[in-house]
C-alpha cells in the first residue's frame, strides 16, 4: 500500500489543526475502513457506529502520530481495536489460539484463487482474528508485515491466523462443491 505525498501533507496539516485537511483524510479512508469493519463485525449498522468512533479517536490522537506516512496502518489499527472491542462486548468474539506449527501443515492457496467476491462470501464464517488478517492481506493488499503492524501482532501470529483462516476457507469450499 503506497502512500501519496498529498496524503502525508494532509496528515501534517491536520496535525496543526487544519480542518479541511482532516476532512480530506477522512474522505480518503472512510470507504476502505468501513468495508474492513463490516467484514469484521458482519453488520452495516454496527460498522457505521464503529467507524464514527474510529474517526473520533483519529481526531483526538492524530497530533501524536509521529510518522505521517504510517497514517493508514495506524487508522486500520484503531479500527481493528474498536471492532474487536465491540465483538467482545457482544460476546461474539472468541480468541483463537492456534499452534504456530499449523502454518507448516497447511498448503498455501494461490493468491489468485481467492477473488475478493469469493472471500467476501466465505470470510464471515472465519473467526474474527483470522478474518482481520485475511481481509487486510487479500482485500486491502497489505503485506503480512504491515498486517502485523496494524493488528499489533508478531509476524508469526499473523501467519498462523492466515493459515487457520485459509484452512477454514478451504474446508468451506470443499463442502460447497
């Protein structure tokens, strides 16, 4: 995910209190963040509420962002935390503890075999922890290292969650055929 120089300028201007720059940043990330949150919580209404909370947090904390080029991963991290907080609150969240060796046992599905449409249909059956990794990596095209940064996890944990999620998707595909 490449950040534009204009986006960096908007971040810097917004950090100094420029409301127009902040509005531009919000317009820039609103749709991708909304789609990401919907994919995590499976509810458009709840996603809209969470997105509003995310924007409030971004507004309050933006001035402390030291590296403007990391604005998007930082915004996704906030969105992830807020979505997981809501899932926990609604008791729909169950944290997955996956053995890191599971990655070695699961054959990797070719990236082009997972179309965004297919992922969107199947991903709702995957745990929220794995769903976040799959959505960020495949739909938002983030490298796994950046996904780890966004989620605040070790790279090995991200790989395990990806392996678990892909295994779950494979099982869904085989039962649907």
